């Protein structure tokens, strides 16, 4: 790794940042900066790798479902529609709701 700032942003970084937002990974991130900005900032791929395993199981299943949908060439909307009908979709909604509910009281913890 030679990059030393976040300006260096590959397509992959952008994709991972998008997913970090969708999955609310910043909520689990141990970087103060990520929690403060409510987005995984610096190195999205790194944040993703660190925080993804901390997500509730159903949410991880949801994300895997997105991958499966992509393999089957579903559009994003079709994928969401399908996932909404699954347990994983339910887990994802619960997670999103929990994060939203936690935000107003959220303070910097360190
Ligand atoms: Zn982060």
C-alpha cells in the first residue's frame, strides 16, 4: 500500500463505499472518523473487510443474496424486490431501522 490519502479512489473503492453506506457499516466501524461522518470514509475496502463480519447474520445473508441476484443478471430493483420477500430482507430492514434509531443518541465514544 503506497497511497496515503483518500483522493486515490478506484472504481472498486467507490463500489465498496456505496455498499458500506447501504449496509450502514460505519455504525460498526471503530474509526471515529467513519462514525462521525456516518460513512466509511478513508479506505472503503478496508472498512468493508473489517466491519462486514460484524454485521448481523441475516444482513450478511442479504448481501450474499445481492451477489446471487447479480449472478443471475437481475437488475438492482429486481434484486431488492426478491430480497424483500426473504428472511434476509427482513433482517436487512431491521438492521437499517436499528441504525437509524440509534443515530440521534449517538456520540463519539472515544
Ligand atoms: Zn470505516
